[in-house]
């Protein structure tokens, strides 16, 4: 299906973003440090270190998101709780960045952010439904329990038939004084004759 390639593409894009964000923030930190720039009275060294740390943190965050998407594509199943939280947060981050980059960078950056957002959302929704495995069909005539019940019923019927045969044997050949035969080998008692008063 198409969802596995999309998950792999999402992982590659997030990994590329992780590298890009880390390098960009590291570059900005180096520039601030060498130019000895200050913003609102902040120390340039503090700004440079903060930029580098922020780049590493965001880089590791996007790497974790990429690993989650990669595991989804490799396993071909929905992500776990941690992976789902990471991918949902990454979708929210790309939606906010897309809104900010329209005025700061341009429509090209906005389109890129929306494409990545679409990939993440598709990866989440494609594996959102729970997949149910094939259920083993019951054999014709019932399963093991039904077979056991049938065996018990058969044993009971056999016992009943055996009892009827024994009863017929105890009654002899089934003949009575009036020459009638009993049904099924059982004894048939004739009604008493009316007494003359």
C-alpha cells in the first residue's frame, strides 16, 4: 500500500529538517559570536550559546520524530503512544511555522511546511484504524464444545436405547395374553375388564 512509502518519505523529510535546523542555528550562533552582536542588551556569548543549544534540541526533536515515522513504515502498523505524541506535536509545529514563514520568508517556505504537515497527518490517519486479523472460522456443525455436547447427547441416547432393549428382553418376546405385541419391545398392559355388578 501507499502508506508505507509515505511513512518512509516523512521520516526522510523530518531527518533532513533535523539536520537543517541544527546547522542553521549553529551557523547563527557562530555569526553572533564572531560579530559580537547584542540584542536588547543581551551578551553575545549568551546569544551564541543559546542559539547552538536550541539548534541541538530542535535537531534531536526532529530526529525523534523521524525515527517514529520510520518505525511506522518498517513495522507497517500504528505508532505507539510516544510516537503518536511526537508526530502530532510535529504536525502542530509545522502548522505554526507555516503560518509564521508566510510573512518572514515567503510562500515557498509556507508550501514546504504544508507539504510536510500533510505527510505527517497522512501517516497518522493511514494507521489510525485498528486492524483486525482474520478470525478462524468454526468448523461445520459447531466447534469443540458442540462436539463434546453431541458426544454426551449421543451417549445419553445410546443409554436410553440400551434401556429400551433391556426392557424388551426382560418382557420376553413382547407377547401378551391377548396375542398383541408391544411397541418397541415394551410391556403393554391391557385395560381391566368391567366387572358385572
